[in-house]
C-alpha cells in the first residue's frame, strides 16, 4: 500500500511511502477498538467521588419515635437516609475504574484504528521536519499547507522533537505524539492522522510484534 509523501508546504515530493498491509489494511475489529478506547477513558477517571453514608453522619442515635402505634413506618436513627440531613444510601465510594486488557487486543485495536483511517483516506504522510525555535505560527503554517487547520489533527513523530511539540501545544485541535505514544483513542479522535516518515518504521515495528 503506497501513499504520496508531502513536504511541509503541502506539495508532493514525488516519493511514495510503503504502508504495511499488516498494519494499515487489515479487516478492522470494531470490538477491539471499543475495548481499547473504553480502557483509555476509564483510566482518565479519578474515581475520588465520595458521599457520606449513614455511619458517617454526625447526629443523635436516639430512637426518634416508638416502635409501634404511630401508623407510619418504624424508624430508629435520625441519620437514616430516608430523613432530610441523613446519610446517602448506596452513595458513591472511591474506586479505580481501570481494567486489564490483553496486549494482543490493544495491538489489534491500534491496527484496526489505523486501517479505518487509511480506508477513509484520513492518513497523510509528511517528510520529517524541524523548527529552529518553538513557534506556534510555524506549526499553524504547516496545518494550513496541509489544509487541516480546522480539523482535529494528530501528528505522529518518529522521535521526540521538543520544538515541534512546543509549537503545537497552544493549538486546541492539534496534538503531537511519538510513535511509541500512539493510542487507539488518539487515532480515532482525530479527523486527520499525519505520519512523519520517521515514524512509519517505529509504528510498524511496534504493531507487528
């Protein structure tokens, strides 16, 4: 599977990049994608929610009325959840929402996500580039040249590049990651996935294990 390599001005360099069929052209497994995205979002949850229950409320322990003869339900402590000011029944407690996912499933999910984007023609291959200094304007010019300035865009670098990363940090719709940081959620969340030439080998190596 071949795709044209563009430069930072959006022009065709005349070269073609070979995308592995085992990574970018498989039959997508939608359930694997769902599980990986679900795990990613679950791991973002703090799980620090807490409500006071009956035993944690400060209040009298006196029985508030006699057991029988009132014509209403029996009641003991004023701290019961049925009374105003009482504890919450079955309230939320701190918990960890994360769950385990097999490595092979996660790898299949990333390959499926890349294959979906490739099938939708939402993948762009860009030659490697760098900036002399971190400057948002330079990164915006690259987005405009690729005609993706108004789209959510994921740039995938081969190695960490501080100047490129810092240049993109102020832009809400763009994110820069390295090939080792690539996740199913980030791929699916982007309208366009821009792969730098230097990232292709790392992606294919990581996902072909």
